[in-house]
RNA sequence: GGGCGCGUAGCUCAGUGGUAGAGCACUGUGUUCACACCGCAGGGGUCGUAGGUUCAAUCCCUACCGCGCCCACCA
């Protein structure tokens, strides 16, 4: 929570909850008792994934399969009547001590005559039957397979089918996976660790001549995800939740769209898991956690109740009861989070309007552990989905792309990054890099870049402050008459629209990039540069109040839009720029009302930006000294352009460092800049390299011609004109005309140069 | 074995059936009074490979190659 606080997570910290809190614990007990009452939770003796290091049962999800180099031992079990042997193979030879059968496929004619006969198990000398079972695959190995019901999930099922009750299944291991007596295990083996026992058993088999051969092979081995030791299937009594029944409604909720999953591709994963779900083992032999609300009588009968008194009510007051010492899987309580946090079952979160939630934002790594189980429990106990949208984001990985984990110790400490670049920069980085369905390799350079962005914003605000700009909180933009102001208002509204769309789609990267591009490339690079003369009073001899008001309004909008990404700096600037009635965090989100915008003004500024840009590019390419002011003589300019030039004279002179000269261009060397219909001739006799200017113009002409020819070719294709969408054809025609005219103008300029 | 994802500029990544984008890095340049954590200009990609569909494919389909993840009882 320290990290979250420093990141500026706007949680309701006054309502912090911990699953072990008293109120939450009551909800956990209630759910356990209720599930039991509804027949959805029961005690069962069956094989469980057992962690011999922590000496506890774990759930299927806590087992990770690793491929390791192992061996495959082929054993020869003698037939009881002495007529020969039958071959079986195993990757875990020590388990033969607890073998209770050999299985062959009922359709396997090779062994049909042996079914029902006995085998004398090596080492222990026990007689075990040869049984017919579909599990045995005739294609694999010898076609016969040893059956150890107490130590293998498949064999457990085979054993049951063969009529062996779980209570009668041989169990050869203790909780720490050491050999115990069962079915005639030699004393020498008792107490050996399972891996020591393996060596010993192999040696004994070899001595008996029962070892046929040993092969190297890769084997899939289960490991505990926390302990890292090999998991043993172990026969114990545990509490299980009937996950299959709970999964039905959870599947329907996503199938019907009651829960929207983003990105959609995760739906399939969700379905696959829930459709094939196994009983969920929820008891743990640990001392830390919610203790299971079950009491046992002297005869082992379990009484599930919220309190010991209620258990006595079931068992009878005179019966001595002992509480189950086990605790619940931590995810059992976590699954109740969406409603147990709000006082349920005493309070009714639905009536409070706090259930369902809108969006759950979650890493995909806990989709099964937590998300799906919240859906199951939420539907079972609240009768509704816990959240309407499930957003699954990528995982932050280390520089090499490996998943960060506490146990591996390769975590990136967000606090260190915050210390160096600020929480705002880190938040913006994570948002900008969070594109759906992809992990994030955290790049420090990126964080640094967004730190720079924050600094840029800071400096822009400083500029505003020193020019009387700031503190215009109205939703409606101030009235604007100047094209530059109309333009930035339109750009702002466009940005709000784009941001709204991106956020509605949960595209945080798109949202971040949109606002970044607007603030830096539009507002700072163009708008602030364009209005400098106006707000400093240089232009008209007095500061322009309209521009101040518009700039202040835009800056305010920027702070609001940026706040979700960069809450700290924006809140600071919000208060620094003007006295405010409330904090930025509760400011109204900007409206995206595009009515009343002036397209002509927008077109004018777009033209202005093109003109300044083209002049700058020509100057840079021709190595004109940056400080030099040049005259620009007009050719072919229409009335509209002349008017625009007049309206934007100051900005053009300032930013392109040219002065429009009505006089015809003098003869001699000159650079020529073509923007739309007009050509701007910049006399540079003796200053520029004519060859360089010729090359520049020729390159521009060739570029336009190349595009012109490509368009002409496409339009010359009958297939295109007939089959393409009319809009595409129209656009191609318009582009062709434009490129063609442009190419001509460059050629004319080139010719003029001589 | 089943499922999913990725392979686009040097790096990290967006993206679209109709002439390829961002940030960083790189090159040139700059003492214009918000900012060098900056400005201006610029170079750089046969969009993994091979087929197919289409007037048109980086984008759709198929196969293949490489990388990653999840699930799974082949003894």
C-alpha cells in the first residue's frame, strides 16, 4: 500500500480492508457454512497435491509443471504361477512398493489370458491382480501399466474402478514424503526420503533381476509454486468446493455478455478452464489463515458451523468436539472481496449501490486464482456478477523479459523509479505502454522521457503564469475571434473526443499518446509560440485579453485531462495558476462539444503551420543562417492567401523569419517555397548554393511526381475504378489533381531558377 | 498433446484492405526573454518466410520458421 500511495492511487484509504479483519472473517465463515449447507462444499478422502516441504495440501493452480531430465525404468514383474513375467515401466520406481495391480487394456489380446491372474510384486512379495482397464494404452510401452492408487491420479481412478476404496489404498509416504510401512515394505527402507528410497528400490530390483532396462527421458514433473519442491499426490482427507457447479453460472455470465472481458481473447482461456474445472481443495495444513469452521466428534464426524456452540447444537452438548486445525486457501477469502469488504452479510452491498462493481482491472496471471473465483462466489452469494467489465492487463517484466516475482527477487521497485523520475512519470509510462494483450518490458528511458514531459508542462505553466494566463475553469470555451484561438479551441475539443473514445475502449496507451501529442506538439510547439507576441503586448502594443482567456482555458483543460495520468504535477499547477474552489481531482471532466467550431479558422492555422514549416525546412537545408531575416516575394498567391498573410504577418515574421514583400522578386539566385497555390521567392543572391537549391526543388518535384504517377496508374486500372469503393476512387482523383499541381509548381520553380 | 500471443525504423512499441507511425537513440543546427529534462531541420523500415484471396495486402486466409505464455494424467 505504500507503493500505491506514492503512485497516487486514489483509493478510499479510509475504507481499507484486510481479509483477516473481524468483519471480513465473519463473511468467510458464513460462506463456508453456507456452501456446506448447500452441498457445494464437502470433506473427501482422495489424492491431493501435497507439498512435502510446507507439509500442506495445495490446489491444482499452485502446481507448476516443469520439464526435467529423468529416467524411465522398465520392470519385469513375475507372474504368480511362475510362467513368466509381465513388463511395466515407470518414472517413479519407488512407488512400486505401493502397487496394487497391473492394468492391461481389455481389448489387448496379448494379455487377455492373464486378466484375473496374479503377479508377485518384487521386494514386498505381495500378490496383486492383473486387471483390465481402458487406462492402459496398448500402443505405449509393453501395454501393461503398474497401478499405484495411493500415489498417482490416474491410478487412483483405475483403483476405484477395480473396486478398491480410498481407505484401503496403500499409502507409503508420510507428510514429509518419507517411506512408511505399508504392504510389506522391508524395514531397511522405512524412514528413507522419497529420493533416497528411489535409489534403494532400484538397487533391490536390480538384485532381484526385476530391472529390465533404464532409459533417459524428459519428464513432466509437478513442483510447488512456492516451495519449489516436487509435489506428491497424497491420500488425505481435505475439504473441497464443488467448483464444477459454481462454474456454470460463471461461464454463462461471460457467454451472455453480463461480464465483458477485455481483451476478448481471454474469454477462450476463461472458458477452457471453467469447462474443465476440478474440485477445489480449500483446506491447508498451515497455521496462518482463516481457521476452518468445522468440529469433529470422537468418532470423526464433522460438524460444520459458524461457532462451536452451533456445532454442539448439531452434535449434542455432551459430545466432545475438536476444531479442525486447518485453515483455508487464501484465495477462498479473496474470492469474496467484492462484497465481503462492504459489511456483508450484515450489510447489503447491492442495496448500498456498491455491487456490482464497474470494472475489475487485473493482471492475467490471477485470472483463475482470483478473478474467476470472484465471479463464481459473487454469483452464488449476491446473485449478480461482481463486476461488469474485466480488464486484463499485461505484466511488467524485467529488462530481459522475465516475469517479476517476489521469490525470484527480480522485481523492479517502483519506489526507486519514483525517487528518480517522479510518480507522474512512472504512471504515464505504464499507461502509455499498456496496450492490450501485451506485457511491458519496463524501459527506464521511457520513464525519463515522460519525466521530461512533466517538466515541459511545468515550464509551459510558468510561461502562462508570467503572462497573465490561467484559471479559466468554465466548461464553455471563452469567445474567440482570432483564428489561432479558434484553432486551439477546436484542437482541444478534438483531443477530448479522442481521449473519451480511447478511455471508453480501455485503450490507455492511446489515451496517453493522445494527450501527450496534444500538449507537446500542438499546445507548446505551436500555440504558445504563435501567441507569444499577443500575450506579451508586443504585437498590438497591449496584451490581448482574448488570447489570455483562451490560453488559460486550454491550459485548464489540459490539467484536467492529464490529471488521471499525472495527478501530482497537475494538482500542483492547478492551485498555482489561480485560486480554486476545489481540488483538481474533483474537477469536472471537459465536455467534447464540437458545435460552433469554425473550420475556416482551423484551415488557416493549418496552412500557417505548413507555411512556417516549409520555409524553415528550406532554410535549414540551404544552410541559411538561422538569425537571418529574409524578404519573401509572392507569386501566384490568391486573394485568400494574401488576406491570411496579412492576418498572420507577425507570426510569420517571427517564426519563419521572413518578411512578405509585395514587390516583384528581383532577378538572381533565390530559394522558392511552394505552399498550396502560392510560391514564396526568397532572394538569396550570393548566400545560397544554387546547385543545392536546384537539388532540393528537384527532389520535391520528384517526390510529388512519384505519388502522382502511382495515383494515375491506380486510376488507369479499370478494376480499381469499377470495383473499389466510390470514396476511395474520389479520394484518389482528388489526390492526383493535388499532387499533379504540386509537381508542376516545383517544376516551374526549378525552371525559373535557370 | 491442446490453446493463446508475438515477430513493423538501431532499441521499446503503436497501427491500418488503398502511397508506413510514436518515443528513445542517431545526424545537422541554434546565446529568438517557458523550457538544453529545450527548439528547429533531417536520415533510417522489401512491415519473419512462402503461397493464396482481392482491382489493391504490412493489414484477410493457409503453411512454414523463430520467440514467449497458459493448460494437460501418456504410465
